C-alpha cells in the first residue's frame, strides 16, 4: 500500500539515471507506516540491478546511530569502500568521499534525521555533490522548521507524507502476512477483522 509513494520517490531519483541532479525530499509520517521499509526496498532494488550499479551509489544512514557530521562522513566512507580514515579530520574525509561519490550519482537516505545532533553534513553534501537525491526521513513534518534556513534553501526539499494505514489496508496487510506465518485456513475473515 505504498506504491504511490514509491513511484513518487522513483521519479525523484530518475534524473540521476540521465546524469542530472535528482530531487530532494522530506519524507514524513507517524511511526510504523512503512517509510523506512519502502526506502530500503527501493535502495535494495537499485543495488541489485546491474543496470544501475554503474550509475548510482545507494546509501542508507540511520541518524539515530550516526548522529554527528563526523559519524555521517565515516559511514559515507564505509559505504563507498574508503578505509583510510585514521588521522583525517571531517573536512578532509568529506573531500575524499565527495570525489568518490561524484563519479556517479548518489542516493542518500538519512533516516531518523530529527535525531541528528547537527546537520552540517547536509550543507556540505548539498554544496559538494553534483548529482544526488537526498531523502530525509522523520516522524515529524515540523522538523523542517528547525532546519537551518541556508540548508533548507540549498536543498529545495519537496515533501511526501506516509499516512496511517486505513482499515482496509491493514486488513490486506494482515491477510498477506497470515499466508507466511500460518497454515492455510487457520484464520477466517471475522478473526482478521
């Protein structure tokens, strides 16, 4: 039940495949509505595709765990296979990692962005990467108001909401999951409802 959102996000990424800059998006909605799952599915599909492997770096970073600019740049280094991070400061590492990322397009997902202690990395990435799509994920649409005006203006964020599932969607999800978890005919429709 997240096909519309996935199509929208795919459209934001599509310019990267044509060697253009992609669109940046703030993805918001309450917990448990499929934001992270949809993005991980999209990144997995891109990563597994032979067609896109030469054109894109799909990178996922959870800002709950990687909550500072230095931790983010270390994660970026790891994602692109750069291991010589010792004795290098944040600025040096960003120069190295952006040189690598600029060889292709980059899809950067920053999940739980509201947990980042600083967002300097967003400014740096906006300035130094040529072809990118930045996807920021949060439970709180209002987080955008807390983002520095200079970063917000550079990123030109579009927004997409992942709303609560309605009753029909929840029933469909349960019916699908029951097929994986139980023997056939264990549940009738009344039990699911």
